[in-house]
C-alpha cells in the first residue's frame, strides 16, 4: 500500500520554518552571506543602525554604533571598533567586501539617531551619530538609499539577507519597510 498526498489537508498542518535570526548587539556588527537568515538589532535610540546589502552576492551587514567618534576612547575603539561610527562603519564595509560584496552594488540604509534622553540637546548624540555616518559615506563616495533618523522613538531593525529588505519596528506601530 502506498501513501498519497491529500490536497485537501488543513492548512494549519503546514508550517513554514522560521527565518534564522542573527542578533547584533549594542555596539556590535555582523556580516553574513546566509540568505536564509536575517540580521536583527534592538533598541536603536540615539545609536545608529547602518545596513549594507549587495543584491547580487546576497551579502549584508548590520552595524549598531553607539557613539560617533572613537577619539574619546582609543583603547575602547581598539577592542570594540563597532561601538563607534568612525571605526565600525569602515570595518563593516571591509567585511562585506571580504564576502564578495562590491562597492558599486551595495544598498545602504540608515536608521536611529533619536534624541529622547537629551531633551536640552546638550550632547546631541543621536544627531552627531547621523552626521558622522553621512559625512563618512559622502567622503567615501557612497550614496545612502534610505534613511529614517531622529525623532524620539526606539527602533528595532531587521535586515532580510535573502532580498535586502529592511524592516523597522517601532513601539505601538505596525512594522514597515524602508
């Protein structure tokens, strides 16, 4: 007796495997060419999240940088370069290139840089993180594809490595792509 497939089987029996999530911690970075995964970082407040993606090589990276300038603590920058925009961003680009990404094909998106803990705007960490990121990209001849920065909300970011979609999740709102 042979088994046959029943096309009338209830749909609740069919469950898609969840996408593998690789978590990017605060002050850290991940690069991958695993198209079955997504890179995720949580709680981007004044920090910035920079995603880069090469749609041909299907390689991408996600940086969660906390501070704009490593000159405030060069020892820390030596051990944790991704904590700073000026050291973390170039390192992420080089890591993407190592996995086959090419500069002329990459898609870059920037999120974060909120200002909700600095109401008197003394430190302006979020704004300075955004400004440093934009200046560094411009200085290296790289164009930004999308940007959602500023405001007073924390963001969660997911980069889908199968297609480069960047999904933003803000408290109390429906997740959306930029």
